[in-house]
C-alpha cells in the first residue's frame, strides 16, 4: 500500500509555490561556479560544505545561504542554477512553479539586477518550451534590511515589471514584523503585482494577521503557527488563504523537532488551503517529492490528502482562470485513472 501511495505522490501533477531559487544551489554546483568564477570558499570540499548544513534556527541557515550565493556572478551562473532546479522539478512532475528570488542578495555584491533576472528568466523560458512547465517570478524583499532599501530594489525592478508575477517578503522573521514594509507593499499593489509574505514560521501568529491586514497579501508562506490562534485559523480557512508549507524545512530549522510532530494534518483538518513545497531544497534535504513522501510516511496521510494537496497547489497559484481549471482537471484525471478519485 505504501508503495502504491509513493507512486501516486511521485507521479501526480503539482505546482510548487514556495521555492527560493538561490536555495536550490547544490554544493556540487557551488564548487563548480566558485571554480569558474575564481571565488574562494571557506570549505575544503563538497562534503565539508554539506556537513555545515546543521542548522539551529533560521539565522544559522541564512548565514550559509548568503555565503553560497556569493558564487553567482554571471547571467550564465543564474541560468545554470535555475535550470538545474527546473530539471529536478520536471522529474518530480511539477507543472507550474512560482519562484522566489532575492535580488538584494546579489545587488549588494555589485551584481546588476539585469544579470540576475535575465539568467533566471531565460531558464524559465527554456523549461516552458522543453518541458511545458509554466512559471513566474516573485521578487522577495529581505526583511532584515530597511523599507527604503526595498523601495530602491523596486525601482531597479520596474523596467522588468512584465517579468514579475509578484513580490514577497523573506529572510529573518524575528524582530522584523510585516508592518515594517507596509508602504512598499502598497506601492506594489498599485502596480498590479501579486503579494505574498513569509509569516508564522518563527514569528508569532500575529505576523500572519498583520501580513493580511496591513500588507494585504493573498497568500501566506509557511503560516504553520496560525493554529496557535483559533480565531485567526477560522479566518484563514474562511477566506481561503493558502499556506505554502515546507515540512522538511520546518524540521531542519527546528520549527518542529521531528516530522511526526508536524501539524500539517491538523492544518488540513482545520480546513486550511495547505500546499506542500521544498523552500530551499539543497539545504533542507529534499525537493518537492521528498517533502511529500517523507511527510505522508510520518503523518499517515492518504491518497485523499494527496489529491487535495495537488488541487490546492494549483487553486492557490497565480494562474489565469482557464489555465488553473486545466491543471485542476489534470489532477482529477490522474486520480481517476489511478482509481483513487
């Protein structure tokens, strides 16, 4: 029975809505790009770097994440990184990707905004033509920096407005509440961009509330702490606000001690629109199918949950209505053919 469920999970069409492209940079590619660009790393080998992936919290991860990003210098580097992720996504039967990228991580190092977005966009275009993966870019503001710096990044992005699906908010959550970025999110809303924000991962449930009320976000990234506030949970369920949950990330960053303690089943039971995602898969031990397989095994979830999660991933996506319906029909046809509808 477990083998059958694993086959279903691997093969089902799905969307990934919470993937930081810089977090897909595997140690092998980090070393290859470091060599190509003559960048000195503080690690002697791939194995040495991988051993450093023992994180105690979000900040300890971010320290290594930003160091890894230092090898990204040319447009080809950004292309190679993005293509490597998209190839893996294609193998995991991902049909649609809404990809986060952190331009401030790169522009602070003197890398031109155009270099970043051109490389990533070219890989997305190739993935669409080669594998039929649709996708879009969500530009994240780093919340440990100021709102003024976020506005400066938005100015840099305006010539590329047609390539942006939306904006998000990521990096260190503690001590950086959503309201810090209320003005820049208001401006992004005026520009017609979709709005999302990380909230309720390490930060309290109230960060989810303020992200909804003050930033006017359409989706919450992570959001696992909402269950601590029953009134908020009822509101999020009633309004159909999607949560882009990343189970293996939550374990690696000590949000939960073990996967069997994760609250995904409780989130689903509360009627929340949960989706499964990989977050920073190179650092957290798994891409999207790894997240599905390990979480289902740990929590005893079944094919009904699988179908719901696959449907949620597309219904929560920022797709045109006709395209969204096409993808939902694909999911239903897949489960019907498997005799699990």
